[in-house]
């Protein structure tokens, strides 16, 4: 048996290694994540435009990442290898160039490639100079051929990004609250890139369901559905459930519609009053509609065109709460690993790059307007302070303080021995505070089998909150929901056409 397992284990580690999850995730960030951030920001539109133009903006196009280089004091530059970065206390990073396209009165000008900063490069990733080198070639450039990679070099110090464990986004989880007036609740974190909004659905003892999101507190379910464009009581019933067992529960919620809440505008005005938005009903309605379109379930979409889909989703969560109340659905286990997701190096770097690039875009806007006030049209290159983005990213990676107030995300890689390094590269951190009991979260769960090491966890306050991936655990990565939707649509069309032909 041992003779059969050994070759398989050796083949697995030769292909995936111990830090493949970090490297693959970072490669996705390099090839897709950075360009996704550029597309989100899209352009820099100044409030003050040069004389002779009605509109002026700088559109951000393609992004390209060069290989790691070191710039000497005399102005010369050369390729930078990880070992040189360690010895000379340098940051192993690569320059980023962005295509900036001026658009004057709708006329697109000549694109300019501008340096916007530098991004730290993960050792053994696609942009690393060690990628693809053989055993002999690695020795020739002074590298350990058995080094797994998957970490960064910041000012000569090896830093590794921890895998962060978090609850699955965009899925409502049912539970019975330990305190408060609600009997059953459903929690949901609606998440899109750069955006995470907590939602709470509460069912109280009188059967009324309340919805809370962002800064909107406890709005009755029927009013939320009215505000999303449902006109009649029949529409509300159809969007929640047509099961006769739930008719009474639905009618209890419909009865919360007061006489003054008859139309969509009335429902939006009711939400505006609840938020204490002044300045007349028209402004209240407009502001409430903006909150509904942009902050209610943003993962479904933003804008008026997604209101029907949001109403169906809200109705489905309400139906789940009713089934939960009748005992037809069990409470969701938050410690089940199917309800968890890991944020890897690529996703963490995308969060950091998004914040840094938006800061750079705002700085570009300020510099542009300052030069325009002097009566000149500024150059696209001169208004970019590339050091701003570089320092913002390097500072976070050097200190470990991350976007969202997390600390300890980037840690000094442990090199006591190879097993210590391997363990550190596969470490998983929980966002729960180590000073709190969290008894259930600390316990071993059956679903950890094959995913997390059942033995390796520290003693003391971090027990059960700091874990490690199992040696043979292999991670999957996020798939673009649009591409999944296209494939599902194609399958449905083929299925329906096949039935018609039959």
C-alpha cells in the first residue's frame, strides 16, 4: 500500500506544492483582478475643465505589468531577482503602466502609457523571474530550488498573506437569535467587488417580517416589496409563495400596509421618513429609491432594472423564514465548512489595489484641477504621482494592517525550519476575536475532514481560530457569475429545443 501511495503523494506535491493556492490566486489578480479595478474606476472626470472645452475626462484603458526591476542611484535599472532583494533590503516589485486616453468634448485623443506605481510580486508567480526555471537555473541565480514560493519580499523581509476565513456571501443563513425580539432571523452579506452590505431579515412573534440593510432599520416586508414596484396584494403573494400553507403568514405581513402606503412612491416615502430624511417628499422618495437601487442586495445588480429580481429574492428569503418557523427547514450551521469561504492572497491584494488606485485617481483629479486654474492644460503623465500607489500598498504589506480594519493579514514568514515555513504558508485565520469564547467556532467540525488539519492549532486564546489547510487540500477559485449564467442559459435553451423536437 505504501509503495502505491508514495508516488501519488510525490506527484501531487510536484504539481501543486504547498503554496499553489496563493500563487494561483495571485496570478488571477495579475491577469484579471487589476484590470477589473481599472474598469470599475473607468475614468477621471475633473470638475474644472481647460478653457475651450465643455467636457474633459481621462479614460483609463489597459494595464500592463513589467518584470521586477531595481533602479540604481545613477538612474540605470536592471532585472531584480528575489535573492538580490533579500540581500539589499529591497522590495521585490514590478512597475505598472496604465493606458490613459484623453477625451475632449467626446473626441478621443491619442492614448499615453503612464507609470502609475509598482506592485509587489509574489515569488514563483507568473511575473516572477523564477517562474518556469529548472532546478539548475534556480541554483545558478542563487535561489533554493526547493523553496515553495507564495510569499512577497518587502524591504528585504519575507511577508506572507494569511488566508482569511469568512462566511459565504450572497446566501441567507437561518438561525434562532440568542437575544432580541425576533423569533427567527436570516443573515445575509451581499457582496460585490469593493462592496459588502450586511442584511438582516427578522420574523417576530406576531408573524411580521422586517428587513434591515445598510443604514435602513427594520422596514416591514410588504413595504419593501411595494417600494420595489409590486402594485397589488396578489403580486406580493406571488413573489413570496403561492403555497396555501403560508397564506395566513403572508396576509399578516400585507396588513402592515397602512392606508397611506398604497403606491410605490408612498412606500419609498415611508422608508424616507423612517430614515428621517427631510427636505420634502420628493427628495425623500428620490433618496429612498437610490438606497433601494444601490444598497439593497447589490450582488443582484444596481439600478432600477433589477428591482423585480430583488423583489423575488426578498420574497424567497421570507418564504425560507416561514418554512423555518414551521420546522420544515433546519437552522443553518455557521461552522459547516460549506458555509465558509477563504479570502486568498489574490483577493486580498485586489482589495488593497482598489483602495490605493481610487486614492491615486482622486489625487490625479486634484492635481489636474490645480494646473487648470493656472490656465494650462496638464499632461496626463505629469499629474500622476506614482509613489502614492506604491507607498500605500507597501505600507499595508509591511505592517499587516489591511482594508476593513483587519490586522495581522501580512506576517513575517517563519523560517525556523522547512515544516514551519510550510505550515505558515497554509495557515487559515478566522475573523473572530481571540478574546471572546466562541466555543462552537473553536471546536472541530466533521466538515473540516480533508480540508483542514485536525491536529495543528495553537494552544491558548487562538485555539480553533487559527487553523491550517490539510496537506492534500486543493482549493477552487471564484468563477465569473456572468459566464456561469451564459452556460446555464445555453443548457436551458438546448433542453427546451430538444423537448420541442421530440
